[in-house]
């Protein structure tokens, strides 16, 4: 059951990263802007881009992508927690889900190392270690082969 426990740790790391990002976005939105940030945000609001016939400002696109990805992390982590509870064999007897979660965590860890501050780097590193250990602990059943 160690694999199941560490898989849950990885899933909780995703949830914590998404919730932390959403909380940070709210906190930043509530604080007074300094003049330099206000000018930068005004420039982002003024410049628009049309994508698939819909025009949005750079600020809208930046904020929208950020919030959507944070929400997706929360929901992805919750789905993993539900799978671990409702169908634990998908974690303990198969390497597919843990491998997919590890691959995703490695990608976002790399992007975080490149572009983000320390909190998501630490949480995605935790997720990588946890999903990697879950992957290593999985014991797929060997199907009986006809003689």
C-alpha cells in the first residue's frame, strides 16, 4: 500500500499547487498596484489579440490561462485522489496512471524551474518523487498465457 500512499501525496501536491496559485492570484488582485505594475498591466489591457475570431487583451489571456491551469491542477489532483480511493488497483497493479502523472509532473517541473518561483518548483518536485515511487511500487498482474 506504500505505492497508494505516495500516489496520494503526488495528487495532493497538484491540489496544493493549484489552490496556492488561485489564492495568490486573489491576494495579488486585492493589493494596491504599484505605479510600475499599473503601467505594465495597462499596456497588457490595451494590446489585444484575436484568436479564433475572439478578441482578448494580453491581460485577459494571461490571467485566463493562469486561472484555468490552476483550476485544472486542482481538478486533476482531485481525480487522482478519487481514483486512489475508488479504484486503487489502477495505482497498485498498473503503471499507466502513475507513469502519466509522473510524466506530467516532470514537464511542469521543468517549466516551473524555467519560469516560476520556488513554491511550485518544490510542490512539483514532491509530485515527481511521489509519482515516481508509486510507479516503482506498482506490481502489474501477469496474465495467464494459454499453453
